[in-house]
C-alpha cells in the first residue's frame, strides 16, 4: 500500500519547473539566458523520470537537494551536471551502478529544502527500504541572497539546514568571489556545519576563478564549472559516513577542500 503523504511530498519535490516571467523576458534578448531557461524544464522532467525509475529499482543511490545548480543547469547536458558526474564517480569507486534521487528544483531556496525536499526524502526512506543512500549533498543558498537579500533570514535558515540535513549529508558552500555578503554567509555555514558535525564541500575555496567556467547566462557554471563542483563534492561524499569504505581520492585542485 502506498503512503499518500509520501506521494504528495514526492510530487511536490518532483513537480516540473518552468522558467519564471523575468527569465523568459530576459531570454528574448540574451541567447545565453534563453539557453539555460530551456534547460530548467528539460532537466527537471528528465530528473523526475529517472528519480521515479530509481525508486522502483532501489540499490545504492546519491540523494541530491538544492536548486538549479543541482539540476545541472548551465551544463551542456544533464549528464554533465555535477549530480550526474558525482554519481558516476561513486559508481566507479564501488564498482556498482549508483542511481540518483534528485529532489532539487530550479529556483529553490533554503526554505524549500527544509520544507519540501528533506521531508520528501524522509518519507521515501521509510517507504522504500530497498533504497540505499551511499551519499547525499545539498547545494542551495544563492537564490536566497540574489532574490531576497535578507541576510539575517538567510543565516537563520543556513543554521537550520546544517542542523536538519539527514545524517551523513554534505553541504556545499556558495561561490563567493567578489561578494562580502556571500563570504559572510559561507563563514556562518562552515561554523554551523562544524557545530553539527556536518561535512562541508568547500566549493568557494576551490573556485579561485570563474574563467572558463561560466555558462552563457553568466550565472550558472558550464561543464568545466560543474566538473569542479563534482570533484569537491565527490571527495566530501566519499569521506562521509554513508559511503562504504570512505575512500578519498586526490584532488586536482590542490589541497583538500573538505572541511569537517
């Protein structure tokens, strides 16, 4: 028997996303924005299909929370987005296919992760015992700052996120080059994650330059940018408590950007 509450939560998390009016309007004059706007719907539909199939099959999975970054927007294909790349890294490490339960949504803010994505995962975990998470990651926060600018509220929600993420999940810092506000939020996130024993994938520390890593909309990472996210997040996930063996490969970006 299916659980109606779990079905509702999953439906809310996987509801296909369409670009908002502002993005559509800007896309009429900026081809780069128009291109990524088209990805928002396409990638969300593809992730919904694959996530639903993964829930039927079960087995080892990577669970993903977050916003358009977690959807892979900006990459030339969904498979070039960081979530798919990290899943491939995990599959090679354990010599077994790894599915992805991607509950992220373009445009999501921290409150959406807390109110929809985490509850959907908790409901799924109880409903689908064959599901075996071997890693989890959350990339969120940029929309809170770009769309609202309410620093105090963002910090409060980041603290709640560090506390409420499921055990073993990794939280990633936000790109902060050129922004004192984002740097401040990242320091707060690191401190709250440390207080809660939460591993941090410190993308901000690894992203020393955007050169060659920006998509055409000048906001999302391109394939190269997503590869950087995938390297930092993959290392953090493979050192996390959910991952069997907890093996950490060397980083091509120099010193480790994993914080605990």
